[in-house]
C-alpha cells in the first residue's frame, strides 16, 4: 500500500510539473471534492475557466499555457463534479442545477478569487448562469460564453431529445451518439463518445488533442451523464436582468449549439457583445486559440479597468 501511494503521488506530481500548473482540491458544499488547477500571475486579476459537458479543465490547455494570459492574469480552471479528476457522487440529486452554481461559488471563495471573469464553454455557460441565478454578480467582473448552451427564451418547439423524426440526419446521428454516451455498455459508450468528440470542431483537431479529449470525455461515468439529462439550459427568469459585462464567442459552423441561439441570447444580456468566428465549430478556444485568447485579453482588460 505504501508503494502504491508513493507511486500515484509521483505520477500526480509529474503531471503537475509537466503542465506547470498548481493542482489543489476544494470541497463543495455537499462534500464533493473538486479539482482545481492554477497558473499565471498570482498577483493578477483572476480568470476562472469552466469546461463543458463531458470535458475537463485540461480542455483549456491553450489558454492556461498562453504566455500573455499567464503574465497578466491569475488563471484558474476547475473539473466540474462528476467530470475528470473531481468527485463523482452516485446520487441523481447531486447534479441539480443549483449544485453547479454552488460549486463555482465554492471555488471563488476557497481560492480567494477577487471578482474574477468567468469563462464557460457550452454547458459551462449554463453553469455560469446557475451561479448568477443563485449568487448574483457582485463577486464577479464579467462573463465570457464560448459556444454557450443556455437559453433566455422558451423553446417549447424544441423536439424531445429522443425524437429523431424531424431532425436533419447528421443531427439525429449526433443525438443517438449522445444517448449511447449514457449507456453502461462500454462499447456503446465509447462509440457515442467518439462521435461526440468528433463533432466538437468544424475541422478535425490534431490527433494528440483528439486522443486526450477522448480520454477525459470517457472519464464521465454513464450514471452521471444520465443524471445530467435534465433541463439545465432554461434561464428565462434571468432574461434582461444580468447587467454584468458579457462576451459571447460562437463558431458559425457550430454543429452542437447553433449560432442562432447566441444571436438570440445576446439580445437578453443588456451589457453584452457577440463575436462570431467564421469556419469555426463548437470549440473556438481549441480551433483558433490565438484569436480566442486575444478576445479574452481585450475583454478582461476592459472589465478589470472599470
């Protein structure tokens, strides 16, 4: 046992050293351990990165390792509950919408982040809005949505998730893949996850990026995927009421969250701007990190100067 503990401690230390990130764990309000990575300027304003459904804090590698962002900001990223290296409670009610927002409040408090900018990818956007719903905006400086999946108006006409009849064939195929991702059958799970990961970018990402993404996507257990099948995207109660500065960055070729949703959402965020990346899919920060990082820098400079 002592050898095993030392071996895994060595592996964990080696991984941290390879990324030059400081890893730590904070404990959520209900006891779930949340893994946090930090890099950059410890005295700079804080930027907190929140990944999407089935992803990992490692998906932000191109931002956390960016020299300009590192020099200016304290960069912090979290593995959401159920995901990657964080705790994975069995209970379905451990994945209620408020839990996600409360977890962000815990990270802000426990890591002593002074009015950070929050950046959320896809489902991470709904996590940010859950935080805003339950904790307000007094303790943050701004919001950046990358392919944000939240909605500020009713979507009663949206088809049920398992209703494939009226969907374009490629969308129906993707939905079938996402349903397979919730299967305890590892072969089905793997097949669905491969399909899902393959849809993240408009143009295939490098093989090493895809391999890593497949690995951390597979770390989300099927029972967590099933628990997350609830509607976390409806924020009609907040439409027009979020005054915090916001930036929406969306790929014009997003196959998972249509750019039309971002075009609608920006109208419900009074102090917001939408930037659309032509030829980019659901992961603008992975597909065009140089442009994304520059847009993050410009937004952060503006809101932190207020």
